[in-house]
C-alpha cells in the first residue's frame, strides 16, 4: 500500500465525499454542507489526490461512484456514525439534560411552542433549546439532538418518523366573513388574498390559482395580494383581518379553535409533504431524545384525533 494511503485524508474531504456520494450531486451536497459546489469539488479532488485514484465519474447528469468509491463509502459512513456516537456520550458540563431541537419556524411558533409547557411539566429535568430554522441539520457537526422537518420524509442516513399529515384550506378573520354575509365566493372576489411563499418546495401544496381551480371558483384574481415567506406570518395577517389566507391545517388549528379565524369552505386539499421527527439512529440511546420522541409523538396523535 502506498505510504500516502496509510495517512488519513483531511476530515473535510471525507465529509464532502460522503455527502456527494449520498446525493450524487455536487449542488445537493453543497446545500447539505452549507458550502458552495466549488468547495465540495475542491475537497473531493483533494481526496482523490491523496488516494491517487478517482472516486467519482463526472457526467453531464451528475456524479457516479467509481468501483473504488463504492468500496470505501460504507466504511467512511460507518466511521462518521461511530464519531457521532462517541461525541454524543460527552458534552459541556451542565449540558447533559439540555435537549437542542431544530424545527421549522412556523411549526415552532404555531404548533410546538404552545405545547412546550406540557413537556416541561412531564420532564422537569430536561431543558429544551429551540433552534427555529428552515436549514437542514448536519448532525455530524451541528450541536443539535433532534429535528422536526416539513418534507417528504426521505433524509439519507437518518431515521425519520411521521408525526402529522397536512392539508390546506382558506381561512379569514370572523368579521370579514360576517361582512360578506357569510358568502365565501363573494369574500374571495372582494377581499385581499394572502399568499404563502414558504420555502418548502412542496409542489403538491396548492397556491391560490390551484385551489380556486380545484374548487371550481371563477371570477377571482388569484394574482393580487401580499406574499409571505413563512406560513405563520400568513396566519397572523389573516387573524388581523388583512385578507383571506390559504392555511395549513396543522398550523391553523389553534387559531381556529380559539375563534381568531374561521374556515371558509369544506374543500380541503391534502398535500404530500408532512411533518417528520428526524434524527441519527444512535439518538435512540439518548434518554432525553427518547423522552422527547415519545412525548411529541403522543401530542401529534392527540392532535390528529381532535382534527378527525
């Protein structure tokens, strides 16, 4: 074996290789690692120079692993998993009972936060830390124990557990519907439409044009109205009486129950994306993670039963 292959390559080059191998795309790997595609490409070339062999075949459609790349990938992935497991056993003093949760901002604000008092009462020895972000977590380097994500449920190398399904329907403040004489179509024709431009990339989630077409409603200008990049902001605008919103049912449930908004029509459109609990498999060895998993799963089940 050549001398240079006996020395370990730089850790960053191995991380870049693992990310690119799992996604077979420099752009996707760069997004996962929060760097540029050129930085991923440079790290991979450094690995290939270190090993003296190519690990990828570059094609017009992306990347393909060479036979050598296929041979080393399982060991490298297992190595990162072992590193994560080892590091999870230690932490800064006083952090043993701190649970760090990464969660999408709107879900944190509208669904999770109002329920956290119940978690604190059930597990007073665990202090929960919320990181509200739409960015995917790199559990290998980020100080995060567990995540809740709105997506397809496919997260390579991670365990995902379905929490809640989602559907969409129009809502508004009660006074707007009363002012329209209870006629939803007249309200849609005459009121401002509030648009949800959340960056979740769910093509099955209807915008106003899609919903109006499915509802077979005409004469409504779906283009008009302000746009928001967070679902929670759309709901707050609806509560304030600024117009009619297409609401995600899970996020709107508390405002509906409190009477701050009302549902305009019984036409619900289900979407393919859902809310998932996401974590590395080794988190099942963590008592605090298991406590949160069991608690949030029970809360999600209860919420589903109420909505049924």
